[in-house]
């Protein structure tokens, strides 16, 4: 049994140092891996990223993250990612990472993802250049996620987790206004997950959403935004398939 701890939307700032560290220090007793599902900072500044990095530096488990829209706000996501990496965080965007945990190769594929909506009520790559660019970006994020999941499978990962900020399904948005669903996620992410295969999908972003959902292909989806799970992290247990 592999134990995956996850949280998103922690929105740390200069006054947040030490807020989550006591809880994170217990991870060695209850989890094998910590996933951070984006919106780690408030405004995406280098200074805020240093607070996040200090909060997770030296933890007893590996830490993997994707960035969220807040982490892009100051137009320096590369600097945010660099500060997190300096704290030992594996920051993913269209790529993946593997860990050997109790004889199981656990692969994490990550992308921020983007919006666009869900089947039957989604934006399309048609019309103005701005709309085409919107959906092309969403599609590129989803394509990167699917490609990485397939690569992790080829590497022999016994368990694969898709880590995003935006949601792949509408299930975990329940509680949010319907009018903003297109800005909270995209069905393209779910298509990529179902086509490539995964054991779990984890996301954040939807503060008023619902924790539990599922893709049409049967992959479990969990919204781990801190306002949703109402704790420092949630832990999910995964068992590799026999053989």
C-alpha cells in the first residue's frame, strides 16, 4: 500500500512561515510522498516561493508540485519554480518523476493544466486568435500530461498519479457556480488521463468544490484544495495491480 499525501491552494505569503510545518513534519508517519497541487503562493513572487520552499525543505518524504494560476500572477513562474526546486521540490510541467517506494515504482505526471470547460459545454478552437490560443494552450497541457503518463508506463511504473492544478472533471467542482466551470478545468485533461491510464488524479483550484470525483474511464479524481479538504493534507492509499 502506497500512501499519497496531497494538498493544493495553500496560498502562502510572507506572514505564513511555519503555518503548515508542524503538520508536514508528521508526514513520515502517515505518507510516502507529498503532492502540492498548485496555488502555493498568493501572487507568484519569488519571496513567497521562498516561504513555501522553507515550509517543505528537509521533509521526511519526497515533495512534488505543479504551479497554479496564482503562482503565475507576477509573470515569473520560472523564478517561483527555481525557488521551490532549491527547497528540494520536484516541480513538474509536462514532465514526470518516479520514486521507488517499498518495491513499487511510483510515477507522478504533472501539469498546471488550464480551462475550457467540459463535454457538451466547452470552448472550441474556433474563431478569434485569442480563443484559438486559449484552447491550444489547454490542449498542449493535456497532451503533455498524457504523453508523460505513457512514458511512466513504459518505464514500468507500478502506480501512476496525474497531478494538476485545474480540474479534469466537473464532479469535483460541485459547489462552485456553474458559470465559472470553464475557468476551473477542462475535459481535455480527463481525456488524456483516460487514454494514457492512471491510478489517481489530484488537483486543486476549486475552493468551493467537492473532494471526490471520477473520470468517465473510472480513474479516481480528488480535489485537494485546502479549503475543500479542510486540513493540512489528505492521504490516499493506492495498491499496485497484481502482476
